[in-house]
C-alpha cells in the first residue's frame, strides 16, 4: 500500500507541474524521417516541444508539393540522475505530390504568448519506378530494414571522429571524441571504440553521454565516447579510423511476415500475431563493423626558447596552492608542506614543485596523493635551529599548451616561528672495574637437605580422570568430531569428483540469490537489467539442475529434457512464457508493466519449486 502511495505521489510530482512550465523553458524542434524520397512514398514530420506536454497540435499551412495528414501526439517523460524532463511530439505524414526539391518551413508556433521558431528543412522528391501503384492504393510505406541497401545504411548509422586540435605537443593529453549516430535502427551489443595509432597512447574509451541530435533535418540517437590521447613521439600521423563492432537487429525477410497496424521500424514486434509460435523467427542479428573517417595530426617538440630551469615536463594549464602546518615549532620538530596542483592536462607529467633553497632545513622526499584532476604533494621539513624564520619560495613550471608558452607559478616565502629546543643533559656514570661480591651468610638446614632413614607414611597423589563423567563425554565428543570430519571429507570429495551432484546441490541456492536480485531490480524499475537477470537465472538453474551446458540451454533443449522427465504440461507452458517474455523485452521493453513483471517472477518461482519438490 505504501509503495503504491509513493508511486502515485511521484507521478503527481512529475505530471502536475507540466502546465506551469514557462514558455522561456520550452524548446521547439522540427525533424523529418527522411530528406530524400520517391513519389508514392511518405515520410514523417515531427514537431517536438521539449519541457512541456501541454502544447496542442499546431495547424500547419499548406506545404507546397506535399499533402499533410496529422497522425497524433506522442508524449515522453524521462528521469536522468534525478532530473525529470518531458516532451510532446506532434506527428504528421508528408505525402509528395510532385518531384523536385522543396523547402518546408521555417515553422513558428505561439506558446503561452511567446513565438517559438524552428529552422526550415529541405526535402528532395525523385521519381520512383517502384512506385507505379494504381490510383487509390495510397502511398507506399518505407522499405523494411532488411531491404535497405548498403548506401542507404551508411546514412542511417555511422561514426564520426573528432579531436580538439590537429597540432599537438609531445606528451600532451588531448581529448578524442567518437560519436555513434543511429537513425531509426535497432542496434545491440555495441562494443567500445577501437582506435590504434602507432606512436600514440590512448586511454580506454568510455561512453560519456547519450542524446539526440538533428543533422540535416534527420533526428539521430547519439552515443558519445571520449578518451585522452597522448603522443609518445613526434612526426605526422594519421588518426583513425575509429572502429565499433555491433549487431544490427533486423526483422527477418520472407513471405511469412504478417503486417500489423504498427508495422514500421520502431513498432515492429511490439504486437506479434502469435508470440509463442513464430516470435523467435521474426528477428535476426547481423554483425556490423563501423569505421569513421581518419584525421591527420602533427606532433611537435616543445620549444627550447625561454624554457625555465626547473621545468620537468608538465604540460597543460595548472594552478598551485601551498600550505604549511604548523607555523610555530621548536627546532627539530617537523613541518608539513602541502603543495596542490590542479587544472587540466597530462598529470602523468606533473612532478613535485621545487623549493628555492633548503638551507637550514632537513628535507624529506614528498609523498604523493592523486585526485580527480589534481595532485597533492606533502613534504616534511625540519628546521635545524631557531635562526630559521621562513619557508623558502616554492615554484612550479609548466608548458601551457593552449597559450603555447612556458609559465611559472611561485608561492611564498611562508613565515614561521622556530623556538629553541632544550637540550637534555647526558651524564656518564663509570662503574668500578673491580666489583666485590657481598658475602651471603648460609643458614644450616636451609641450603643443606638431610637424608631420610625411612619412607614414612605414603598416600596417593593426583586425580583419576577415568572416574569423571566429563572425561568420557569429552572422548565421545572427539570421536563424533572425527567421524564428522571424515564424513565431511567424503562429501567434499564427491563434490570434486561428481560435477553433476555438485551442480544440482547448488542450483537452488544460486536461483534464490538470482530471484532476490530480480525482485530488487523490479523495485528500482530497471527493466533492461530485470529481464537479463531473469533469463540468466533461469538458464543457469536449468543447466545446473539437469547437468547441461549453460550455452546450450534453449527452449527446444529444455522441452526435450522435460518430456523425458515426464513433467506436467503446465510447467512447460510457464517455461515457454518466460523465454518468450525475455526475448520480447529486448525489442519492446515498454510493453511490460510492473504487474506483468511480477507475474514473470511468480512463474519463475513456481518452475523452480516444482522441479525441486518433484526431484526430477
């Protein structure tokens, strides 16, 4: 009940403020699906308002060369790092009426008393021999993905490579950016970019952000990767091409494909006609290697002119702060000098700042601490006498790669107060070489023991443990402990030698951990990870339970095993449903709500409990 209340409260926070958005916070964007099409084809015109969901459909004037039909609105709410954003897109269909090059727009819309404008878009309409359909049939739909030619594919998915500057210095760190552009295609298993250049060190590419970008009137989904490049030798080099490997998911070609009202590249597969009969045959993955254009770069030596004496190779744009603590000490007591270098650049080239003089100090090697875009050097100084009254000037020199000149930062001197340290008087005590031992008087009967003439009265000494109950309890416990260790050793040996027994033994425990994680992902609303963990947990449990390879677990394989074990038909249906839901979620995650995901968890638990109780 509480969870439902919190969910409704959150939805209210997201949706209620929408009408109160100021027009100044709204962004207006116009895109089309394609900027080149033939007669008999059509394209979508999208008018998107970012920052609101309360804008009515604009009334478009007649567009020369096109018939315009309004299809309806599409809304979206996203939450990224706690920031809620919303948008509404009004979708129109453009049907060309004649060939030629047409400019549509600019578009103007009044929102809350303010006029929002968007740039015009150019569309080329060509004659199409494939579009000779009889009058009245209506426009043809865009070709399915599996019919797209290689040339058309290059405009739908491609890579770009960029670098901040083409002329760089030896050991300078320069950001390199690789962008993956995708337009209305399903792509999965995207690998990080690979960029190999002799004589250049390149850190691992990391995805920094995902967004949408308008290029030539087409809206692309963009994944941006970034890494720092460091040149290790001088000369002229060719940077690139950058390469990315991925899998392109296409609807399988063939006469068996049925059309549905949502049969386009985005909605295909959302509403299949028979999910259990032919869903797994509808889509196919094709490996794809994308390459970016190459870029020429030149690596230069650092200039010799005006190079400072204390320059040790630091490149970038830095700032330095110096602190000393304590400022009042006795001679011989330590002072910690903290020198912090911050900024942008290649921090691998940053060395400790230099003291102008170390006279009057005992100086130790600095200790290094590395942070985000900073290095901290802590150096211990010990004043040797009370005559020292300041810490000398500290300097740090570097080459500013933006201004292309050397710069030196100086801090100090720092005044300190040193007081005398009282000297401890040391006294030497000389002992006499000839020492006389004091004689000790010996007492008769104390140091000499007399012999006894008879044994006297004898009596038993000690304890008889075998008469104690605890003695027998202890020995029996030791015996049982030995037998237990022996049995445990046999069991451990069976675990090592009998792999099937070991896998069956741990199958249920692993499944329980997997279900616990699945329920946690459901609470956090992580749909993609939810279905991945469901599929992984089910496959690993079935593989361990029946002694199969995890990679060989498919629906067909499990159905054969279950028929041999003579399990109920209802269990097979539940397994089939779980496999189908997991595969469907790869292409249509929005189709699954919380209730449906809870049903999947219930089915998974029921399958595992049945197999454990039945001992199949």
